[in-house]
């Protein structure tokens, strides 16, 4: 059975979204003839999560650049010892691709998960992908940002179940949820401002923020400053995403940039509407006015209006959630995702086999005593 190694930056919680994609792929990979494993370039709790799920996971400390000579050597030794037919890179550029090639990988896939690079937020449009046999974009918006290749678009998938999940509570405070890294790019400040403004407008609202990151101290300070510290709860990183979504009425994502956020996909699978910025793949997932509400990035007034409308018309929120569940169930399953990935892998290995056969045929056709390029 061909092996597919997924290389991921870190086993820290901020890479949870990518790990959920890999977990969903692994669930169906055997039926497509692939054995999935994971290599992290920094350790963390997600390694144990993968292992408990039955997915082989290893760690090689490497900063993923040539200046980290010791890291290069460690990665080279590991890849030589654990050769893979396909290496699927979720992190790393030319250095990582080159290392995979010289250690015998048959095909290298580069996965692009967003339109900007962190931390400087430079556009991915300037990237080149020398050494990659295929490039995968997480959304059409990301694919359109890549100018130096012809990427395949493969959407993430989740399991939405065969029946719609239970409805959100019909009474009590309107509960707004956030699932995000706490960094400026995600614009979580807008959610706290919205909580304060909606409270002033008489909306009984509570906000819960699942995630962590460097912006957390300033976000806590903002909640204190606006007088809503009692209405805004910081939950840290949580594994029980399903339980959180079941307790919320809406998921809010006021991001300035997104690729194809798994949190939005999971919220729709939980039959919860989305209020989000019209950025990246969110516009490909959320149908404005049907499964959620989209707004211009940075438009806090629109964010407030969107939340207020759903808080005051909970039947509309419930209907949006149901339609969101139907959309995910029909179009964004893990099974469909795995099939698309397997199609990319199959095509790459088939082309590699054809090249080998062509080389063998060329060698056999040489006249006796021909030294070729020697």
C-alpha cells in the first residue's frame, strides 16, 4: 500500500485545523489504497491526539530553513529511514521540498492554506513551487491568488452525520461563539466591541472565545475596559468543539483573511449559522442570507447588525443552521475530501510510473555499447 506522509509545522494547538483535515483523510485513506502518517517539525499535545486516533506521528525538530543545519541533518536522517511514496507538505518551502526529493520521495505535494503568509501578512501571490509535483489550494480564492502554478482546489470536509443536530436553546442569553487563534489577523476585538454595543442595545448576549494566542491579554483588557468582562469568557484551546457548538447560537468569524476555515465548516455541520467576513474561502462555504451572514472585513457595524438580527429572530437563526447542515452534508464530507486527495495522489504516482517506464524503454532501445551521457 503506498504511503502518504503529511508534514506539519507543529503539534501545538494552533495547527488543530490541519490535523482535523488529516484525521478525516486517514479515516478513508485505506479504502483509496493509502497509508497515512504525520511528521511534525515541533512537538506538542497534538502528537498524542494523532497516536490515540491510530495515526503514526513523529517529531523532528527543524526550523525549516537551511540555516538550521542540525535540523536539516535530523530531517534528512528521518526521511531516509522512513521513505514515503507521497509527501504532503502543509508547511515548508523549497528547503523542505528539496529534502524530500533527495531522500527518495516519489512525489511532493504542497498545500496552501491561505492567501497571506504569517507573521508579515505578505501575499502568497509571489510564491513559486519549484520541486512540487502538485499544488493544492484550500479554496478557489486561494487558488486565484497563486500566480506561478496551476493548483488543484480541494475543500476540507467534516462528518455532518445523517440527521441534523439538536437545535440551539430557544431561551436564555443569545450565545455567540468564537473558535480561533487569538492574533490580530482574526480581528477578535470586533466581537468584544459587538458584545458591548449589543448589551447597550438591550440584547441579552454572552460571548465565549475558544482558542489562544498572543492577543489574549489585550483582548481581556478590552473586555474590562468596555465593561463586558462578565459577558466574555476566554475558554482557551478546547478539544470538545462539538459540545461548545451545541451550546452556542451562532459562530462569529470577523477575520481580515481566511483560507477555508474548518471552524466554520464544523459550525455548519452542527447546524449553527455563521456571521463572518466575506474573505477567502468563507464566501465559497457560507451562502449569504441562507446559511449565514457575510460582511465586509473590518465592518464592525455590520457585524453588530448581523448578530442583533439573529438574536432577535431566533427562528431565522435556526433555519440558517439547518440549511448550513444540509449544505455541509451534501457538499463537504470527509469522504468526498479523501476521494479528491486520492485522485491527486493517484495521478502523481501514475505519471511517475510512466516516466520510469519511458526511461527504461529508452535505455533498452540504445544500441549496444552506447555510453549515453557518460
